[in-house]
């Protein structure tokens, strides 16, 4: 089998694995490199060369600089100022959210920006009495548009710049993408304000948790009669879960003002009212025990499930959370964390029955009962987002000036060539900025590496090695010749448009970085074969990889999908038109700012 055939087969397999997400993207990248080395397409040294590329260090450093801005509460501060400016005006609030999201994403990256602003925007929606669905999609789209405006706006931009450098061309400068990025973002925001906003659904925001999740029929009140064998037993000894498949969420006792939020050691007393959770059939099984009585006039509300420092929370599961891929049972969630999950919402579908057996996914929203201090560690480790406007009390607000200073040092050094004529590599500039944060304890050394998305770095490094394989075997030239022979006759702009659309298409099932790095080698060879400037195509692919609006598969969109009560077709309807808008503007402007010849 020829080397080209081997590379194409591996490329197809990788695309399938990326699209199905049966394996994490970094694992797919590692498998790809191993196969390339074992088949003799790459040497071992070539296979791991991507890990030593300076772009990997640069991206890692930017994760830390971004973490400094987040941990000092700058995003939270911006969110509170938004409401003061816009008040209850939905149009103005939408415009401000999209504009601020775009500006933030140009520095913080689009996924980070969306994650930080989701609870802030939900809080703004509640204050302005606007359904969250009217604001959350504009937030995600604004962040995606803003991420295309600078080299550091997304890790995709950095990855393409690093890969492009391997072909002997200058990497993208920090603000090279800004002129067209700003214009495209402006068109995108205008579309959302004039047209997209009118297409947004009006869902959520007006109900309590118990009504929102419709859990009335799954929760009831059971009276423990004096003759019951449960009297005197602890909840652990009684084990209602084993006998009736019911969870005890609370105990109401006569003469006590607040209900008891029980621990396994809590002893059941005669005349206790147990608030239990289970299906209708499971609750009705209680009638088999004459010493227990279902209270007929039971009325459920949020207050009944909250007492003292025990509250109800909505939390969103993040992509890198330890919960992803596990069930509550396998993690012994209730026993380990002293938190009770009452319901799980996944893209509009709510689970109540056998919650302990549901395999959790990125983007799931859990309705949790427990103490805030039990939730905080998950939030601190970025495993969950608490879907409410969070107080800045837990943030290092006193370090804000140092977070800004660290980022300012990075920006100043990266632009030093324009002012002093002395060029400081981007990698060194970002590392100096990181040292500022560490030296001032804005970011603590103990949390340094937790801020870095190593899985993304591994995937980028592996895909860069795959690019070397395509180049060494001539696969990129083979595919470029096919593109040239089939589409070259339609003109250079048509070829650029084709690569743009191909990249947009690939970003729907697979990660933006992977899509861009797969298409880039072919685009560069095609440009050279047609006598065109490869930089034009590299820039076009970079923009295209950022503009993923048509489905909620983009991480920024996943983060707002469930909290906004959206449906898949909401993104198809609104995002497809937005994609057409940015496609037309990009294809027209990219050749103007980066001439093809």
C-alpha cells in the first residue's frame, strides 16, 4: 500500500473518530501519530516533533494569562456594569452583551468568555425580566465572532499560525486578523440585532426550579406512623432506596421551624414527614406498608427543598469535568460530595428516573440540592458552572491590577517590533506575562497547570505531526491536484470559497482546530499550484474554522444550549443565516486585505 493511501485511510478514520466523539480528541491524535510511526510514514522523532513546537508553549501560557483575568473577577465586574447601562431594554442589552462578549473573546478566547458570562447573563435576564433564551445565543455568537479578531482570540488561530510557519512563511501577527475580523463581527452583530433576535425563541426565566423541571409528580410527602418499623432507625439503616427505590430529600418535624436536610445518620422519628423522590409507581408502592401514609394535599415548592444553608442549584457540567462519562452511582456522588441530584436536563429532555444510572455529558444541567460550600470546589476547578450571578467575594479582586499588568506586559512585548524594532518571540512574551502573575500571586503555583487545557495541546501537536506526514508523502499535493483540476477553472475566489465552506462543514462534527489543521496543507499546496499566495488561503481557513454557528456542537454553543432551553433547529435556523452572512463578507474582504497574487 502506498504512503498516500495509508495517510488518506488514517485521515478518514480520524475524521470519523473526531465526529463520533467515541474517543477524546487528544487520544485520537495520539493513535494517529502511533499509526503513522508504525506504518513507517513518519519517524519517531517526526511523530513527536509537534510537542516541541513553540506554539504549544504559547497556547499554554495564554491559558494561564486568561486564568488570571478570570480569577480576579474582571468578567463579573463587566457583567454588573452592563445592567446599569442597558437596564430593561432588550435590544440595548442584547447589543451590549454581544459587543462585550466579542471584545472579551478577542483576549480570553470564545469558550472561556461564554463560560464566564453564562451565569452573568442569566442573572441579567432575571433582573430585566427577559427570557434567558433571548440573550444566551447572542452571547455565544458574539464570543465566536470576537474570537476571530486577534491571533489569541481562539487556540485555532494560534494553531493555524504555528502550522503555517512550518511551510516557511511568517506566522500571523497579533492583530493581523483584526481588520476583517472586526468588520465580520460588526455584520454578525447587526444581523443578530435586526433579524436573528426576532427568530430567537422565548423560553425559560419565569418559573421556580420545581416548576421548571416539572418534578411535582416525582416528589411526595410520606408520614411515618408511630407503628412503623422505621422509627428509631437511621436513614442509612432504613434504606428506602433499596426497598422502595426512593431518595429522602428532607424531613419535616412537628414543632421545628425548618425541615431537616438529612444525613445518612439522621434518625427517623414517629410523625416525621419524609420528602421523598421517585417515580409515581415507586411512590405508590408505599401504600403496601400500612405504617407509612402518603400525604394527599402535598404542595411542592422550592422553599420545601431548601433549609438553612441547604439550597437548590442549577449547575452545568463542563467539558473537562471528571463527571463526564461517569454516572452518579459509579462516582458515589451523594455519599462523596453530600449533594443530591434531583433532575438532569439534557438539551430540553429532563431525566428523573434512575438518575444514578445516567451517563453524564458535557452540557448537562443538574438540579442539585445541597450546601454551596459543596458546590464551590467543582466551580473552582472549572468542572461545573453555577448558573446564577455569582458574588465576587470568592474572587481575587485585589489582584485585578496585576492580572491586567501581566496581560499588558505580554501585549507590549509582542508588539515591541513595531515600536523599538526589536522582535521578542510571542512565546517569550507570554512566558514573561505568566511570571508576572506568578510573582504577584495573582495565579498561584499550585493551580498553574490546572488552568492549562493539556488535551487541546496534545491534539494540536499530534495534528501538526499529521500535517508533516501529508507533506512528506505528497498527500497534500495529491489532494491539491484534485481540487485544482475540478475547481481551478472557476477562478481563484471560487477555490477560496470552496475551502472556506469545506472548513465550516468540517467544524460541525469535529473540533475547530482539527478541521483547520486537516484542510490547511491541502489549501497551501493548491494555492502554490495555482500560482496564488498561500497566506490568503491560510487566513480564510482560520476565519472559517472560527465561524461555527449552524449547530450547537461548537463548545461555546454547547454551554448555552441547555440553559437557554434551545432546540437543535433553533441553531440551524438562526446560525445558518449568520454563517451565510459571515461567509459572504469574509470571501469578499480576505482577498482585499491579503491579495491572492
